[in-house]
C-alpha cells in the first residue's frame, strides 16, 4: 500500500503529464487521480484550447473571368480553407449564388466551378466555421459575343482589310472608354487581331495577314471569354509576289512562273493584260506557270483568280527590235562605231524617250550601250576583234531581238619597217587584224605581190618586192574570210630611189 507521500507524488506527476499531452494535442481531456493514489489525492481536469481559427481570406482567383453561362473552373488561393464545412453548399459563393461545386485542396487552395451569372464583376465569398471572408476578391462574368457579318471574298493576303461586324449576345459599351474596359478582341481562323469600337452593337475587325486558301471564321473574345464561331466566313485572295521573267516579247509564247501563296485547284483563271493566258498550270500552293499571249508594248496586269478573289502583279511587254545593216557598213578590226537601222518598233522620238525604252546591245558576249540617232537609227561601238564579223543583238528592256552580223574589215595594224629602196628585199613584219587573220593571203606592196609567211598571232614576215617608182604606197592583203583589207595609215609604206 502506498504511503501518503507517495500518493501525493503520483498525483503531481499525473497532472503534469496530462497537461503536456493536452497542450500538445488538440481537444480537451479530463484526467482522474492516478491508479493506486491515496483517496485524498485531488481529481484534476486539464483542458487545452483549440487551435486558433480565423475567418477565411482570398488572395486570387484564376482565371479571373468566365462566361455568364457558368461552368468555368477556377482556382482560389488564400487561407483558412481547411475549416470549411465541406457539406455546406453555400461555403463558396460568386456574388449571392453558390458555386456549382468546389473542392478544398489545402488550407491555402481550393477549386470551384462557377455558376451562371449576369455580366459584370461579382465578389467571391468563402465561409468557414469561423465566418465569411470580407475581402474584395472578384470574378468577372463576361457575355460570350458572336460576330455577324456578310461573308467576305477577296481579303488582302498582306492584311489590313477592315470588316464591319455586328455584335450579338451582348453589347460592347456606349463609348470607346467603356469598350476599352470590356477588352474585346477577335480571332480570324487561328490568328488573333484587334477590334475597333463603332457603337454598342457594332465593331470593326482588322483582318490579319493570311496565306490560307480555306474559308475562315471569326470569333470574338470578351475579356478572355471566347464566343461562338461565326456562321459567315472570310476568304483571302491569292497573294502574287513575283513573276519571272518580268519582261516578255510582244510576240507572246513565253512561259512565265508566277510565285505567291494561296494557289490551289480553286484557281480558275490567269489573265495577262485582260487576255486569258494561252495556258496555265498550278504547280503547287505557291507556284503557277503560264504561257503569255501576244501583247502590245507596255506594262499590263497579270491577274490570278481563285475562289478567294484575285491577286495581281505587273508584266512588261517589249517589242523585239531587229537590225538592218546599211550597204557598205563595216567595222574596223581595231574597233569603231557603226550606224544601224532599227526595225520592229520605234525607239523614241527624243533621246529622253529612247532612255525610257531601256535599249541595250550585245556584240558577241560584250555588253554595249547604243547611242540614239533618231527614232529608227542607233550607233553601236564595235569592240576590237580579229573575227570576220561581230554578232549584234538589240535588247529592248531585256527582251532580245533577232541578231545581225556586222562585218569586220581586215586592216594592217602595224609594219616593223615602213621604207625600202626600189630594189626591195627588206624583211618587214606585217601585223594584221580582222577577217580571221590566221590564213591571210595575197599580200601586196603598192599592188606588187610579196612573199610572206605566217608567224602566228596575226603576224606575217614579208619580203619587200621591187618597185618601179619611188614614193608612198600601202600594204594590202586578203583575209581568211575572203575580204580585201581596207587602207589605214598604219599600212603606209615608202619606196625611195636613194641608196
């Protein structure tokens, strides 16, 4: 049996232990005297206070907007959510309406499904066992807006077409300021774009750039709330970005390649200057080939037509210029200008008009700038050449005409010595040019034949023949082409009767 002293010690230990347990844990407990304690030991009841609970607070709702039809799932963050009575349907309210449902995730987070509501902002209220939140956490109800408009064909593929739209399902404000607060945007197909206010039920939608060939709907977005897609559609015209070649002969028959976007089997025609292309083929969504018809000198539109509208790009027709070579015209082998007659079209009544026609020339592979003489004549500078003829082609703004051959006249380019006695006998190196000088023949000094041998590169070693009379004369020859050489100062040779 315990002594009175032992009983008092046991009772004190029991009280201390009970106090520690109830303070560390939660609900209140009652503690009786310890087993075996003296009957006179007191009965001790120790009660610990409940954990501190507060009225719930809300700090954020995401998303902060949703349709007036309800059904938007939002996440609410804050504190005090763990003591919500989850059997209470009114624990979470949007305005004065209970949430359609809610789930408490933790003391700091819950999710809720919004009920239907009227357009505008409402307070979100949360109630736990300690009371209802008093903060100003809001949720924005937005009316889904529908775009109504007449279906459009031919929107600019680069963007910028403005479309008038009637708004149904709600209004968009009575002023630009109210409209800005409504945060209304639009989506054309899958591309977002801007909207301009007109009046409470009308807006202007700026159509964005698009290369899509299919019809596209418009959706209005009211502060993040996506409305129904429109019944009407927008179709974009094909985009035509380039054509090659960009300049063609007035004779037609050339094949051009048209590059762009929005080409498809729905391309119904290609016209050039208002005339249907001789033929065309859609190679891909970005390329068409077409055979151009005959046309007149000048610039004309090339129009590609599809179900979405038309795309246009300019094409320039140029008359091919022919050449007539006046009788007796020849170019010196060391170069010089020749006068040529132009056929096929006039080249301008003035030098300024000629410049606008952008006429150039080629002689062989060399590029030449011809000089205007009058509406049907030009001068062309022939480069030095050892050939029998130079092929001249006139290009009218890049369009080539029929080539013509201008003869080069063979000439003596130089003599290693320009004098000898009447008896002759000196050796002179004669260098010639023009007329294909590799097999020249019939060298003569003042009409007297000379014996000459080729030294290569247009050089011939000649023995000066005897002459009957002193004085100046010249050296002549016949080129490989069969053309007789022409006189030049370099061909002058002198006979002297002095030893």
